[in-house]
C-alpha cells in the first residue's frame, strides 16, 4: 500500500503523456475552494468543473455578487493562471427559497433545471455571471452552462452574458473580455448536433452522468443497472465519439467531466477516441495518469476502434478489462 | 366545412399513395376496442399502437388472463385480419395497487416504467403476454414492448415470451407461433443503436413522444417549449432518419406511432425519409393521407434532404410550412 501511495505521489509531477509522446491534460472536478490544494497535490493541471451549487444550498438568503466573487476568486487565485472552468448554477432538488418551480414538476430531472433555471431566473443568473466575470480578471476562467439542449438556449444565455459585461464596464469593474465559453454536452440532443454549436463555443466538455441518464432513460439514482454498464452502452460510446470528432474538425478542445473520465477502465478508449482533457475527482487522477503513461496513442486508437465494433456494454467491459490486464494495469 | 368533411370521407376509401404510386400505410393508435369503428371509418388499415394501460387503471384487482384476452380479441376480430400492434403495459404514474415501485422514485419517467415494469413484475407480464398470444390466434397480432434501451432487455423479454408460449402449448391453447415482435424505438439509446436490435425484431416503430422527452431532457408535461419545435429539433430528425435507414438496410418495415406521425407538417418529411407506416389518432389520418396523395415520392425526398440541412427547429418549421403552402396544403 505504501509503495502504491509513493508511486502515486511521484506520478503527480510527471506529465499525462503516452509512451509515444501524446500529451493530454488531467483536470479536477471540485465543489469548493478548499479542494484546490488536494487537486494540485494529485497533479491536476486545472479545474475542469467547478460546480457552484454549494454556494446556494442550505441557506435562506441569496448569495450576493460580492460573496460569490470571493468564492470563485479563491479558486482562481489558488490555481495561479491554470484554467478554471466554472459551471453556472445547476439545481434539480426540492424547491429552494430562491427559485421555486413555476408549477409542480413530476420529473424534476426533465424540468426546470440547468440552463432553464438560469434563463427563468434572470436576476440570479445575472448576479452569478457578473461574479464569475469579475473573478476572470484574476486568472484563466472559462464558463459553461448546464443542460443545453438547443443552440437557441446557448445564444440567449450568451446575450445575457454580454449584458452582464456591459453592466460591469459601466460599473468600472474588471473582467477578462476574452473569457472562453464552453458547451457542456450532457443532453443527447446537444451530443447529436454538436457541430451546430461550434460557431458559438470555444470548447466542449462532455458531462457523462446526465448524458447517460437521458440517453438510457435511467435515473442515476435508480437501482438495478450497473452504472459502469450504462456508461459503456454502445449508444453512449457513439455519442462521445461524435462530440470528440466534431471538436477535432472544428479545431476546438474537448474535455470530459463526468464519472466516465475518472474510470480507469475507460481511459484507453477515451484516449484512443481523441479526448484532450480528463476531468475527474482529484483522487482518481493518479490512476488515470498511470494508464496514460503506460500505453501508446497507437495502441489506444486500436482499442477504441475495436470497442466501437462491440454490440453491448457487457462485451465492452470484458474487452476493456482484458486490455487492461494484458498490460498489467490492474484496478 | 361540409365540403371538407365530405372530401375527408371520400379520402377514407382511397389508398395512401403518392402521385407517382408509392404506397404507405396509415394505422390508428387506440386505447380501447370501442375505438375500432371510428378508426376504420377514417381509413385506418390497421392498429399501429394498441395501448393496454386502460385495462389496468382505476381498479383494485388485476385483470386476469381471460379478461385481458376478451379485451384484446375484440380489437383483433373487429379488424378482420388487418394488423394490430399491441404494446405491453406501460405505466409511470402514481403507485398502483398492482405494482408498487420498489422504492421512492424522484423521476418516475426515468424509473421503473415500460419494459422495466414488465421485467420486474413477471407475473403481471406473463399473464398479459399469454392473453395477447391467445388473441393472436384470431387475426394478425404483433407485439412490442415499451422503453427498451438495451438489446439485453429485449432478449430477456423475448425469452419470457417463449416461456408463456410453452405454458399455452401445455394448456392446449391456440396462438400464432409466428407472431411478429417489434422494437418500440422511444429511448435515445435504442434509436442510436437500432441496427444492433435487427436480429431480434421483425419491425421497428418509432415512438416520438418519449423519444423527444429523453433526447431533449424535457418533460412532455412541462410548459415553455412549443411541442412542435421539440419534434422538429435536428437531433430528433437525425434519430428518426437513422432508424428508418437501419430498417431499410435490414429489410424490415418501420412505423411511427408518436404524435409526429399525426402532424401533417411532418408528413412530407417522413415520407421522404422512407417511413412505411404512419400510426396516429384516427382523426388525424385523413389529413395525412391528403398530403401523401398530393405529392410525389421524389418531391418528398427533396424536402427531406433539405430539412436535414437546416440547423434549428424554427428554420425547419418555417421551411416545412412554406413547402405546404406552395402546394396549397393548408392546415
Ligand atoms: Mg449534469
Ligand atoms: Mg412511450
């Protein structure tokens, strides 16, 4: 165990590079500034997903622009110029003091959450986006919006963002005018039409948890189906491949920030498909890096090609396990 | 109005055939044997979707095999040899006396409904499938199962069906041993991997209502987005095209039984994509037939090609409206 721990520590300083010199980036998913130190210790080269829900939950008053700015800028400053991707508020739980659904929703996951919440509660969104923009003056901030299903929604949210920028300009507050905007690909329609979003975005980030949920019509919380067998469903693999191919053709970076990105069994496959950035819980990064450093890009591409020919999650899982075992990459 | 009504009545006896002689079939969606007469009067050539939920709702005791058989066979006999596609129980409402969810489901539409219900409550499924099989001795019955997301689920349900057939054989009861089994394509993963199901099915039927709901992550019941703009999202059109192409390559028939099939604005497009059967509420069939009889297959194919190049639901809707208006097919 100690040997293993030491190996992982040594790994954190080494690049996430294949044996034939292909470089990817490992990023961390976080909820709170307090997690930055451990993300850096595990070798994170940036924050690929900074969730902002925690600032809003379990309290009676809305967090103001200054309070939010303080929260975001702590992460940005601690990351010292490394990229920090902030996701605007996503929420699909019981009703909150700040945003009551307009009407009873029998299926909250198919209702007013993500971008729909952002668009329906303009005041909350305007405050949040101004706080994020102000934090962008202190480092390399990028922003993405949850649950985008249509290009129109992205256009609308970007115009609200431009309005917030004008308000900051008038108030004499600094922000990065070239802040990058990403498409969080987590609704099947966005994955299926990823190329239609290309003119509107600077990068793509695939959120596999929601993507799996909607593509298979299975609540994440529901028992029964093995979660790994959901992620490895050929339909998910095809959607992931499509988004990566679209990003490559559009010369944009593509990340993955869902649980699949932190699953070592999927690393060879994702590498072979051409994923540029893996964003996962910090604790998962050393394992992922170990896999990446043990293989060549050529091998990974062969694995990806073969995986895409398989017809079911079980076959995919068995095949990937075998490829890992034959390389002594136990997990 | 009377002229229009008379025109529709005359239409009911004419085939659903394009001006250049391409023939499709118009089928009706029904919930109850009492709807057969009006379906036939509107020119339905079969029942494309016989929902069976109504037999189970609003009562305290399970409908037995004989009672279900009586219900199904009424439709089969009244259709006199025309096809009747029966869908096994789909249910996603408040808990029922017969099937309590195993645990609280925060999002019933992503939970234990459709085929998952069928597989979880084997006794209910076994009774229903035996009743359907017995009805198949009296006409041309086909069967399909709701919410299939994985080939494994279809294989499992088919093996349960074989077991029911053996039980009927032992009991000396008649059924059609060649009863056709269809894939109800209403989960994005099934649409994305439609060709993987080909060895297991005799036909495809696209259920657009649920397909839209999951592909766009929008509850059907939720307000806000115009339902037509959901159906015409390029992601939905691509999935529909994929299923139709797969069916053609596998030399199997493909139907559509969602609301899109009864939407005259979509008829030219669906015809051009190669849909074989349109199944809708009986009242919608004359309008659909009118559109089909007014155009050539060649024109419809051109419309479909152009539609697929458009980048948003609004553009699609405007373009299809214009094609309809230029042909004086007002709606
Ligand atoms: Mg998500
Ligand atoms: Mg359905």
